[in-house]
C-alpha cells in the first residue's frame, strides 16, 4: 500500500486550486491504494473501486455512470449490476438467498473446511432484497416449523461496510445462511406457474387440524297469518344453518443430494437452475394434489393408478381432490362421452354445479356453484385442448371474431369459462381412471369446477434448507411444506370422461 509521508505546502496549494477541501487528493490516494492490492484482494474490492471512481468523476465535474428518467415528474435513478439470470432478468430475493447459502455450504465440502467469502456487492444485494424490501424476515425454526427467533441483519451490514470479514463462527451469522427460509419469491412463482393453485382460496393453519366455519343453506322464509289474540300460537322459527370443514395438514418434501464435485463449477451459475427446478416441482405437485388427489391406497381403485398399488409417498395420496369429486364421490356429476366431444356437454357439466335439484324448497336455499362463468375453470388434457381449438364455434372469424383460433392459435375461454391445460391433467382409460400401463390411457377428460368450492390450508409455508453431509463429500438441499385441502360440498365439480381424441 502507498506510504503516507504527510502533507506539505504543495498539498495545501492543490487543495486551494481544487476548492474542494482536498477531496480529490484523498480520493486519488485511495484509488492508488486499491490499485496496489493483490489480485485476490482486488477481486473482493471491485465495489469499493467503483465507488471511488464514481466519486472521482463527480469531484472532477462529471457524474457517475447512472441514467435518470422521469415518471409522472418523479426522477428515478437506475443503476445496473451484474446479477442477472440466463434470460437477462434481474435476480430476485430467492436468488440472493440461495447464493449465500451455497457460499456457506461450499466452504464445508473440501477435506479441510474453509470460509468462502462472497463478493461485497452480492452481500449488499442480499441485504437489500431480504431485509430492506417488504416480505417475511429470515428466521430460525425448530423441527416443527415454529419460529424460534428472527435474524438481525446487523452482522451482514457490518461486513458489507468493510468492518469485518464474514465469519461463520460469529454468533447468529452462520445460521443466517444455513436454514434460512425461502418463501416469498418461490411461492409466488409457484402460484404464477399454475393457475389452478392460484385460484383456490387458502387459510393459515395455526394447528395441524383446523376447522373452517362455512355458511350452510339460507334460512327458510315462511308464509303466516296475522296474530289476532294475546294467546296466539307463536310462529314457527327458522334457523340459519352453518357447518364446518376440517383441514388436516399433510407434509411434503423434496430431497436433493449433490456431490462435492460441484465446487469445480461456478456457484452462481447453479442458482437460476436450482430455483427453476424447485419452482416447477412445487407448482406441478401441489396443483396435481389439488386436482388428482385420491386417498385410496390399494392395489385397485385409485383414480391415478387403477390397477396397481401406488407407493405410499405419492403426492396424490394426501387427500381427495377435485377429480375425485365427480368420478367417485358424486358419480352423477360425471358424463361418459364414449365418443368425440359434444361441446354441449361442457354446458351440461356446468349445469351440474347447481347443488339444488328439482325440489322448489331446496332450489331457493342451496348454492349454485356454476352461476358465474368467469369464476369457473375448465381443466382438460392437452389433447382435449387441441380439439377445443378446432371447434366450429371458435375456429372461424365469422363465429368468434378476431379471437378465432384459426388466427390466434390459442383459446383462453369457452362459454366464458377460463381454460386450464396443466401437465398433470393426463389421459385415462374409458372409466376415467388412469392405468399403470401408459398405452391403455387413450381417452380424454374434461373437468368443470368452481375453485371457490374448495379451500386449501397452509400450516408451514415453503422452506428450503441447505447443509453438508459429512464423510460423503456431498451436500443436501431440503424443501418442506405442510398443506391441507378440502371441499365445501359435493357440487363443486363435474366432468366428462371417455372422450375419443
């Protein structure tokens, strides 16, 4: 580092000429000192050097390399950084969380554990996204998912300001990285990737079993005569029915083990990949559990595996889902098409969501789940969706206007109902159930449901943990969540099966 020999008259003369109290001279010395660092130190000081250069430019009458634009007369400063994913999109909170967890874990993979120090700008980004923006704060949880204490950003802030290096031995420091929760960005991504999951209402669960009160039938209004004497018979009372449904939390997990050879590659490069895979998995499996759920765990009978005993860890065994409602629970709500789809059957399926029957008294007191088309979801296999694109009613401009499928190649709604064709809505056998023999699953299937007829529970939100497995040169990612699902009644869904496609 450059030696400071004190200040002389020349320095004071320079200060007078600059008129800035010697700021330029000090910054120049600091820049020289930074340039004199070793290669390893210089890499860790890139952010400091950038700040020095910006300050020098400003002192010389220039400006830092930022751009300013005006939105509704309010100046907005945009400063770019190097943290972008493969598509050029800025990192999110989850990227910064996972990156620092990787730094902590990678230091333990080698035969002689060592502390890997992340770049200062990475730590600064972590602090901003995790502590300085709205959202849940990182916390230490016990084995039951209960928060023991929330973590304080002070140690990281001190490191980011150059006061001390990261040290996993510091109290409350290593634990900030190993076991940090991974909630907001991941769960939002899961909902955005799966429109069925996002459409089902959720309630927080404070206990493993939660009772959700729901409204029942409306009270009956009676026609009566006038009371004409003091001893007149009291009118018959009407009660307002109510009920409750039970949510029981079920546990889901993803366990991933990686070899120590991962340290030969770039740590940061794995972050978008890991995040994307976990997002896709959570979205697909939770959506499938809502849609395909069937608690039948036997050699025959499960709607997802009709002729084999499913493994006890299959996600669809957690609860009875939406398809189960009309295939098993209320078979009258299912239609055996036994031919190519007749579009009129879609409207007939919607009509079955009216839980009343032909009895007048029942009709005025019960719920019609099919009343509003926009509230419904038409869930179908990919093959069924392609066939819907070719329906006469939506294919040509003269019948469907500029949204005709021959023009757009897509169909968002039919009869006002949003269409969903998720990967977990698969073809089945003629009875509407899936066979263990894939070649036997050749029939299409369509479900019309109202997501508001169902409720999901969240006992433990999505959490991600990271740690090293000793003596095997491996490290472990663990994802956990505890969820529940149930229905309000028996008329929330109807369907069409055995569709020739």
